[in-house]
């Protein structure tokens, strides 16, 4: 993927962030490694349950992106942004396509922001996809589907009646193996505002330090018998870019790490759950969890 596309896409998504200086991890460099109810929900929302994803593609095409579990409840509607793109040369595998599932939750401000965010990703991918450059013979068979794709699925988490969290898995294929990024959009259901790190915590730097220490301990046990590898040290350093994908859960937060960020690529994307009680020193906005 040309470096100019990476920069433009990162700039676009950074501009679309509603409130915070946190950097969104949406460059296709990251993708190559690894890339929010009609009324307020009840005070004690249920745990996540499966929701539709790109497997509901009305074309009947077998989706390459894996579905991730989410929660379906009254008022959540699944939408599909789908665009056929100009065909690639026949020797390069044929068609290109964008297919991203995304939700609406019944709040006009939130739904408009989600739609704009998804459309922005699709626009950037389409504008900078040079089929003549990316098409490489033999990387995908004609029967395997489009040679160039941008695919997306999502899950929805309700930490309380005051907030909603949407986690996207975005895949892109431009020849060879697919590239994955995990991105989150967090919203206040009271104000309709998109929430970044500085909105979630009064002391965001403290939050970064707490998340860094917690995730290092958990991941070190998971992968290296308690020892810190260099990748684990780098991927969990208390930097905004390392903790830019946070899913709000009823119990606290889920830290989403990209493939290759903290572990070998074969291990895939990693998730670490952190109880809200472990983050109290960072003064979280407790109303988002109805506490």
C-alpha cells in the first residue's frame, strides 16, 4: 500500500475523532501487520450475544472477515455499506469490492457519526486503491472472490444505560494475505458525544500507566511464562497509540491489541479485560458504567 495512502487515511480518521487527541490506529500499515437503541438501554444490560456481521452480505458471497460476537437488542439495526469497484485486470484476479457492516442505535447524533466514520474509511480506500499497482498475478484464484477488498464486521457492548461501545474488525485485501485492524467507537448515550481517552478518564496519563502494567502482567503470563519479550514491552508501553482501541464493558474495559503488537502474528489479535476497580486511580467517568 503506498505510503501516501497510509498517511492520508490516518489523517482522515484523526480529523473525524470527536473530542480527543488520542490517535486512531487506522493506517493500512497497521492493517498490514496484523488494521455504538431506539431508547436508552436498561440499567442492567445483558452480556454480549451474537449479532450479524459481514456474513449477512446480501450478495451471498462467503465473507472473508470473521464475525465477532456482539449484542443485539431492540433498536439496533444492522447496515451494510457496499460498493463494487472497477474490475482489476483479469490476470490479477478480477473484481474489487468494499463491504462493511455497521450498526445504528437509535440516537441521531451517534448514528450519523458512525455512518460518517465508516464512509470515510471506504472513501479513503477507494480513492487510493490503484488496481494496476496492487494486482499481482496468482495471489488469488478467480473463484476465490474479489482480488481487492475492504471488509468490516462489528460487535456492540453496553457498559450501562449511559454508554455504548462498538468494536470493528476491518480487513483489507490488496493481494496476498489479509490485513486486520481492530478499532472502537465509544459514545455517551446521554450527550451523543464520541468518547476518547480524555473523556473516559480525568487522569488519562495515569490510565495509560495502569493499563500498561495490567496488560503486561496478563500477556506475560499468557505467552511467555511471566517474562517480558521486547515486543510485549513495546506493544504495552504507556502510549496513546498502544491503547487506542478500548471497548467499554459492564465490568470495566477491554483492551484490544492488534495482531503482531504484543505477540507473534500466529497468535492473532489479543484482548485483555481490566476491571473498572483497577482504574479508579485514573478517575474514570463512573456515570458511563452507572456507578
